[in-house]
């Protein structure tokens, strides 16, 4: 089966514009409800729904609830919580399905819908394809006496906070550490400062005043400059930048220097390998992770397993291989010992624990390896276009790979969440790298 609406992280787009409409959400709720009630029995079926702070979240929450309850599903509404909270609470609350309403790091005008199975892991491509098939064929509603109920869960955030704190070493505290935490006016705007303060840190909160429109606006993991300035201005020891749904993290050291997910994964993989905690002595990351990370891991006897881009594919590889640590350069860090998906706050606590354990500053811990020069450019294209399939673009890609052969790496991919073609190259020769990226980008722009 094929998927027409689902991308690498659920369904995403501009709110009130196809496919992200209230009607689509209602029908999607019906399809998902029917998919998870395939037994046709009268047993109780539950779905947990969380959301971030976008204004359109109310609309999609109500539409999904209507669709789900029409098929007999009982709906438990968590309100604003991080995406990993849905992954954690779905199995904890014995639900058949978890849904997160969020467009992650996208602007406030966008929104998305992500699905989690009863085990708390994101649904597979095959499961999403089956839901799409039900979406296309239509779903018969449940009899009137079997319509589901909806209930607000008031303590979802508190359950998540306690779970996150439990991943921090027992007996360890953050006393004397000043942390700037940028919550991007998103789903963790209350949970993240609470966790850090309860563990003893002096907290400088940012991005904690959501109004429905300001999520990710000039803040968060994709725009860490304001947090970097705040770290320096407040004399903080470290900065933690989360995205809109708090499943990714970007770190800032005490000098205001930004460190991406590759540096954090390097630190954790080396530490876990030293402690004998790294299953299979393997770290799972995507094709976008820097070549410098691969070289660093090799020097510590750790293997790097690369996957296609998307944290769901990282998790799938981890589960298939029995590995317990993976992530993305963009800041998704997945620790299956603790969570079922990326969790920015949990990953941040791992870094803070290492600061306490070693007594070293963030600037030392966040620079584990020298990055190989890397250049990424994005090219936007119109819906319905397929610029990568044109002969001119294919020829430009072949020529670029020939020029880089033995001297670097080229990765071309279509974004799974936005209408973008991402062109990335790595090479020690920065002039050559810039030339090949410019040539491929030019070809894509002409085709688009």
C-alpha cells in the first residue's frame, strides 16, 4: 500500500488548508478508530491525545475526538504536553492509540497529526498505509449505544515530569548550575522549567508565554540565537533549546556556542560504551550526521549505523538491531531505555548529569569532535512538482558525486514534512563543497 498523506512524521501542513482541515481530521479519527477496533468486539478501546500550543490545536483536537468517538473509541485528552509524553502515556494508560497534534518546529500556521501504537512507538509505514486505505474507503459509524466518551486528564503533565526526573541519576542534584531553557512557546513551556527547578537548577526560562501564534517564532531549537545571547548575558552554565513539541534539543555552552545533536550523541555514546550500557556498541543516526561523528565513534570502538532521515526510521533500526541509543543531527535523541521517541528534555538531563559527574564545563563536553565542513541548502518547490526526477537534476547530481568521489559526501533528499529539497555536502575542501552544492541547487531551482 502507498501513503499519500503521511510523511516522515505523520501528516503535516498549513492549518485549514488541505490536507490539514477539520474535515480531514474527523475522517482520520474515524479511520484510525476503525483500524484499532478491528476485532469488532465490545471491549473498551482508548486513545490518548496530546497537543502543542498552536491555536489550530483546539480545532483538530475536537475534530479527531468526534471521529474517534463515532467509532466507539474512548478519548483521553491530555492538553498541551510534549510529544514524548504521548509516547510514554499511551502504554501507561493502557490505550490502543496515541495521537500528538503538532507540527514540531514548523511555524504556528502549520499543524500536524502523529500516531503512536499501543506500545508507545510511532506507527510503521504499513500501518499508516492501512489507515489511509480506510480513509479513502470510508468508515461506518458505531451504533448509537456504542459511541465513545471523551474525558480530560488533568495530571498528564505531572506524570510526564515525574517520568523525566526518574531518568536523572538517583541522588544527583543540579545545585549551583544555572540553566537557560528555551521552550519555544511550545508544549514543554511548563514541564521543562519545572523539571530543572525540582532537580535543583537555577532556571532562566524563555519561550514560556504561548499565545497560539508565537510557537517557534524567533526561538527554540531551530533559532537558538536568542537563547545563546541569554546564556552569556545571565552568566549561565548551559542553555537548552527545545522545539515546539519538545522532542528535540540543541545545546548552548557557557560561551554562547551552539552544539547540535551529533555532539550530544558523541558524548552519550562514548560514555555509555565506557560503562557497558551501549547495546551492541552501536549508535544509530541518519545520513545527515557529520562524518566527524563517524570518525570519533570509530576511535572509541563504536559503530555508526546510518538510516534515512526521520527519527521514526532511527527508532525502527534501533528496535530491529536491539540498540538503545540513536538520533539525528537536528536534535532528536532517542534512548529506548527511557522513552519510545526523541525527548529533548531527557537528553538535556543526560548532558547535565555528565556536567555534574565530571565537573567539566559545557564547552568541554559539547565539543567531542571536530566537524568535517558541511553545507546544507534547501530549495522550495510547488506542490505537485517533482524536481528530483528531471533529467537535468539527475545529471547534476551524478556530476557532483563524481567530483566528490573519495573526497566527500553528497546527500540529496526530499523533506518529509515540508515542500523542500535538501542538498547537503561534506568535504574537507570547502571551496569544492560550495561549488557542488551550488551546482545541484541551481539545477533543482531551474527544474522547480
